C-alpha cells in the first residue's frame, strides 16, 4: 500500500517546487563558485609572475 502523499512525496506540488528550487540553487552556486575559483587562480598566477619579475631584476 502506498503511503499518503506528504509534502515531499513525488506527487505533491510543494515537492516539485522544492526540488526545482534546490536544483536551480545548486546550479547558481556551482557557477558562482567556479567563476570565483577561476578568478582566484588567475590573480594568483599574476602575483607569481610579478614575484618572478621582481626576482629577476
């Protein structure tokens, strides 16, 4: 026998909304984190190049 539909069972609208919002939050969070990490890596590379340039002079 199937359990009665609760707020997070697959058939209710609330569950669908919760799932979609969680999924979209994950996508947004992932892309923001990726951009941040790329920017951080770029700035670190620039800093290392500056340090090398200073060491050579």
